[in-house]
């Protein structure tokens, strides 16, 4: 194996780059593509015959530096998780309830009670209040809706 790698020389970077690009196609994530591009750019620089890139150690160092740079650039400009939405509270039901009014289904005793919003009974916390009191949700924290009485 080491003899084969030595025989390939600079072509190792091309092979590595193409393998990483192929792996990016068959696995989700958009991460290996940047490292694959770094390997291909390393091979291009090594093919130019620049004197500072003759040794495998210098090529490896260049590859590592390019990998970090490409991953950082890729995350900054191509991050799919950062998207502006016209529905930012979609699938965040508790946050949608902030500011809504309803009546207590069960009284708040020792700071804990229950209120119904649509078809769901939610745990609420706030000052002790009797059942049937109109309340408003002020915030959601640790699985509880924090409420206060509407006056």
C-alpha cells in the first residue's frame, strides 16, 4: 500500500478529492465537499511545481490549512440551517401561545395549574387563581406557560 501511494505521488490528492466528493454525494451533510475541494486545490498547487510544495509534509500542511479555510467559508455562505422564514414560530407551539388569553381549566394552587388552549391542556404557573379566571400567557420556560390574571 505505501508503495502504491508513493507511486501515485501528487495524484493521491486528486484521488482523495474525488473520493471525498463522491462520499458527499452518497451521504448527507455538505461537509465533505469542502475537504474534497481542499484536496483538489492541493493537487493543483502541487502540479504547478512550486518549490515550497515538493514534500508530502508541505502538501499535507497545505491540505489541512485549505480544509479549514474552505469549511469556514462553506459554513458562512452555504449554511442551510440559517433561513429566514415567513413562519418563524412554526412547530414551536408554546411560543405561539405567548400573548394569548384563555380561562383556567384547573385552579392555580401553589403556583401550578392547567389551562386549555384549543384542544390541548397545558401546565401553567403563576399566582394562585381560581378555575375560570381569564389569564394571559407571558412566557414559556422549562415546559410551563407562565401566566397572569387579565384585569
